[in-house]
C-alpha cells in the first residue's frame, strides 16, 4: 500500500522561475524567500518521497480555451516543459509513472470524478516552478517520479472549493489503494491572493491569505463554504488558485500537523507562501500506540 507522507502548498509565480534560472537565490532581494524553503528541503530529506503528485493549474500551455478539462491527470512516462512566453528557461523533462497514474485515475473515476486522462501533457510554470523550489537542481537529480494533476482555474465554470476538497479525498483514497510500497507527497501549487488583469490588477488580501493558511491546517472544511465568486472577490481573479491547496489538503488521510509555514508577502503581483503538512497515517499511529503499550 502506498503511504502519503504529507502535503506541501507553494506559490508558483513565474518570476520565481526566472530567479531560479538566473541563479539569484542568494541575491539579497531573493535570499529571504529562497531560505524559507530550507525547512521544506530538510523535511523532504527526512520523509524521502518516491513520488510527487502535483496539483496545479495549467495556464494555457497544454490546455487552451478550446479544450478545457476540469480535472486532468497525467498518465505519461515523461512530462516536457515548453516556452510559455514568460521568458523562463525551458527546464528538462520530469519522470512520470504511468502505472501509478492509471491506478489513481481508475480509483477516482470509480469514485464518480470524471477525469481527463492525459498520456501526453506539457507542464507549465504551475508545475515546474514548484518542482524547482522543492528539488533545486543544485541538490542533484530530481529524486521523485511525478503525477501532474491540472485543475481548471482559467475558464468558467470552475470547480467549487467543496468539489476540489472532495477530489482531494478521492485522490488520497486512490493513492492509498495503490498496491506498492511507495512514499507519496502531494503538492498543491498556486496563489495566494492575486489578480493579474482588469481594474483590480494588483489586488492582494493578506488577512484572507493568513486565514487560509490557518484553516488549511486545522479546519479545511471551513474553506469549502466559499463559492468561486466569493474567492474571486476575496482573493482576486487568479487567487482562486488556492483551490489547488484544498485538493492537496483533502488528500491527507491521517492526522495532519504543520511542520513549516511561511507567508513571504508579495512577489510580482502575488502573495507568496509555503506550507508543509505532515500526514501521520493510521497504520503508523497504530504502530506507535502499540509500541507505547508494550512499554507501559
Ligand atoms: C503571476 C502569478 C501567477 O500565479 C501566475 O500564474 C502568473 C503570474 C504573477 O504574480 O506575476
Ligand atoms: Fe498561476
């Protein structure tokens, strides 16, 4: 049975990808931001995941307005990046894991989620910036195989926060049903508050961002009461990307504890933040309780 070691939430702002590409991580204006990922690296070295399921939103690289799946799951052996027009370096391909992807897709479809399966899928900055932050190339080759999951935040109608949380629930169940001894981390990328276009361009809402960061740990269901129009009003048109965090949180099946949390503030137009949530599984809990009882 696969084990979910935990979840990570992170922003995926293209400017961060530019800083990674240029090697600016130790420049004074970038160092505090990149340093906030050091505890994430330490945690990843401790939990040693084999696979990363990365929940993000494609921004027009693989899917465009003419073909927009609500929930798309990668089922390819490798995922290429390509030029999106942001001026970012195209990064090398990421390893996929088709058998695991199909296991997830079958289980989620059986759970009544109508998934689009993608045996070819380009991954954009929503995926690559997060991967570059979590597994910097300076630390060696990327140690995880990946499953990209794209949730539509681009073209109306978007799935509601409640639906995204339920998708996460189905994803967690699907991961644990996979009959291999794998350690899996679930990553949700995007947000926090931002609006890139229209009269509210530049809008951020720090109070609501901090509320999301609190509730995602202790009471994620409170966030499922919001509608998409509520989120657009409170977080900006693109701030709705926080629904990717809710999918990630929904997938954590066990007892969840916060390992690391950092609200950085605005980069480009977006409130940047990162969180690490550890998932202690029922099995591990039982094992610990058992050991404890033996010592009593
Ligand atoms: C920005 C943020 C995003 O999430 C994105 O996808 C593109 C741009 C920004 O703040 O510049
Ligand atoms: Fe985005």
